């Protein structure tokens, strides 16, 4: 790697984490504050050369990167357009996606897409002006404003980060396996709506998309056939939430920096991932003496068979009809017994036929379930699971509940937090990034003691965060991980508080960063004139934020 002389804030890489709308609008706050700042006679946002985004952060990342490509690009125009698209009054993302899922005509018009909630979201994104278009916007030979973009997802073939990026591997290297030409031929044709959906479809809430099947409407082109003919793509590759492998986009940004030969002077990780985790709680329901699983199942299954009462009813009806017919030959037949006999015969025949069908369906279903059970349950667990049939139903219910809730907790909390720690360990252990990294978290200034901040602030930064600033930050940091605004979000004005939190947190972290550079001789900086000028502007803004945390948000709206 060629040496690059460190020039503070000259070339910036921005990482935007996942976290639903919490991530989206904290990120909007970050970029809008960087645009507001002036450094060396130009907006600091112009120093941003690369972005790496995940999930909710990808909504902002794609829209911003696309806006930069327009001839008439103006950040304040972009801000208003993006902001107005997602105000609670105008935000119809979820509503439109559900409507598409239910509309048969949508799927007839897009037969290449599997009918699923995430594809409904992908189609909705694609129709929104801020997201419409394809990846050709970011062609490395013609991209404006940025050099490299990377929108992160996760593949379900190797469990690796799947990168929608304009340089480097599009996807991941094992899937290329020497077939880069076939993938790159279609890179520019991927819809931005599909990119956003791929990055933001979180586990349990959504299902994966399938690449390339769900991504290209015209599947008769030679380029598509060439890609689909590769062994690793014949059955499609599941693509899902970027947060599974790296919810902060750190790994991708470090690879971007390597490709840029260490050109980035600052990598700024903007993270709304929570350090908090609601502890798992066991099911404490009492174990009763009701019935074993085996007895309960047998009781249900006994209804799916031909019972004696069915054919006895049929026989009785037939006897009445036959007897009445015999009496008719003796000129003694009555109409009433004939009618009654016919009704009883009809009931008996119907119950017998339904019982027969139920028995056939039961046999077929049980056979399928047994095969499914044998194929998917590991042999060492067979004995354990088979013993369930002898246990009381309430005990089995508790065991299954504990298994399910702990598995969900593992997927959505434990695993993500562990990956977060590992990626930060990697980020902060790389000596070549000394003086070139900064982490800005949504909860940094909320006044709450955390395992990472312990409620301490830089004593050199005056004033200390005021009660109003901490209150706005706390409201923002408590926003749930969703892609819609609920009643509480609207009441607490969380959209504006998140943007404001991005503003004043970025302001604070840049002040702290500049102070650390001035304190450490190893940074190699000898002329602090430009940084001092920037610090003065930051300090002025910081004082204003402490008086009114939303002043810049109100100005931009």
C-alpha cells in the first residue's frame, strides 16, 4: 500500500449503521451538519469520498449518493425532498408495500419476483423518486461527488457480507470464483429499490431476496443467462440484512480504504446500534397435570377417521328404506319412513365419505410430517424430542417457549452485539488508522450511564450538555428499530429529534477529535490554523445546540 500523507478531514469515509428509521434520520443529521460546516473554504461534506451503509442507513446512503449525481444537485434541496418524503404525514412506505403484497396485478406485472413482503417493499422503494433508478448511477468511471459507495447485505451461501458497490467485488469473492465478468455485466442494471430492500430486510420481519432471480425483470438477455448458468447462481443466492455480518459497515469501509491505498484521512462510524439488551427471561408458567402430548394428539386425530357411528347411521338408513320398500310390495308402504330413511342414509353416507377423506388426508399429512421430521431433526436430538410425547402439555409448551424466545434473542440481540464488538475491535486495533477514526453514537449525549461512556464527557468542551440537549438525545436514542412512524414516534417528534441528534453529536465528536489531534504529537500535524478555525465554528454551534438542540433542523426544514 502506497503511503498517504495524513491531512486531517481532507478525505472522509462515512459509515452508516443499520437500525431502521433511527439509523436513517440520524444519518440525515450527520450529512446535513457536515454540509453546514465550512472547512478550508468549502463545505466539509465535499470532503466525503466514500460511504458504507447498512439497513436503515442504506435508505439515506442510496438517496444521498443518487442526489449527488444530478446536474442541479443542491444539498438543501435534497434535504427537503428526503425529509418531506418521510414525514409522518407523507410516509406511506409500509402502507404501499402491504397494498402491493395483496394486489394480484402487481405480481402479474413483475412475474420475475417471488410474491413476498420484502419484494413488495423493493417495488415500493423503486417507485419513490428519491430511490428510483439503477446502480448505473454509481459507475466508477462517471460517479460524481463520491469515489466509492458500498451498500451492505449478507449472502446466505457463505454467510459473508454481500456488497453492492461500484468498485471491488460486487457481491463477495467466493461467489465470483473467477466469474467476475458475468456479474459485472449486470452490476449497473440492479435497481436501487432492490439494493435498499436487500440491505434492510431484517431476520424474522422479512424473508431474503434471491439473486439474481428477484433482481432482473428481463431474464431473456444473454447477460442474465450467462450469470444464471454459473453453478453458484443456478438455484439463486439468498440475500438479506447487512446487519447480520457487520451492522456498522466497518469491514467494507476498511476494504474501501485499502483499495484507495490509505487515502482516507478520517473514517467516521455513525452508529445507532444499541448497547442495551433486554435480558432473556424464562417462562415461569406453572406445570399442570392436564394431558400428555401423545394423549392430546391422539384425541385430535381420532376425529380424522371413519367411526362406527358413521357406518351404523348409514346402515340404519338403508334398513329403513329397504324395509319400507318391502312393505310397499305388500301395499303397506308409508311416505314418512321413506323420507326419514333417505335423510338418515344421506347423513350416514356423507359422514362416512368425509371420514374416509379425513383418514386419507391424515395419513398423507402424517407421512409428510414424519419425513420432514426425519430430514430436519439431528439424530442426537431424536430421542430428546420423541420423549416430548410422554410429557405434560404445559411442560412442553414451556420448553418450546424457552427455546423459541432464546433463539430469537440470540439472532436479534446476542449475535448482533457480539459482531458489533468484534468489528470495533478490528477497527480500533489497526495501527494504520491511528488519528483517522471516529465513532459517533446516537446515545453518546443522552445523559445515561452506559458500559462505554459511563456518563463522562470531555472536560475541555464547554458547556457540558444541557438538560434539554440530553432530553432530545434520549428521545432519539429510544426510537424503536422500525421502518414506519408509530403514534408514540409522532407524539415525541422523533423524526426531528433524530436529525438534531445527528447534528449536535457530530458537532461534539468533531470537537473531541480535533482536541485529541492537538494533544497527541504522534499525529504529525504542525499547522493547526484550519482546524482551529473549524473548532471555533463548532464551538459556536455547540453553544447554540445547548440552548436549542433543534435550531439547525428547524432552519433546514
